C-alpha cells in the first residue's frame, strides 16, 4: 500500500525520485514511520542515492537561477508547494484529483516555456 495520495504519486512520477526514495527521505527526516522489507545494505544504498539526488537538485537550482533560466524565489512554485503540502494527507474524488494534477502540469509547462 502506498503512503501517498494520487496527487503526490503523480508529482513523484514526474520528479527525479522514486516513491521508495521519497519514503526513505521522509523516514530519515522522521516524517514517516515505515519499515522497508529490504536488507540494511540495500536501504543504505538507496539512502545514499537519495542524498546524492537531493544534492544534484540543489546544484541544478543554483545553476539555473544563476543563468536566469528560472526565477529566484518564484512565488508560483512556493504557492504550488504550499497547496500540495495542504493536500498531501487528503483524499479527493478522481475528478478533483485530475483537475488538480492538470493545473499543476499546466503551471509547470508555463514555467518551463523556454
């Protein structure tokens, strides 16, 4: 069973992370209490991969902001993140989920319009 609602799962699919990596990150931050049915070695390998990806994301943001490809402190991204944070524990009708995902996708496409 997944620890995430459909909206979060769709965002994860489009992110650089797998659902398992997000679970591991949240477990390390003590934001999710979940046990993994994998060996300690596999868990720590995935943890290292997750940390490396987070580091890469920060370097990517720094680079793209420095080159004026993306806006620094984008209000749009902050507002979307706040809304998703509010919705992360909610359940929605499939129609509402589709509408929310569609709004997020359209907003991201507008931001990426290079």
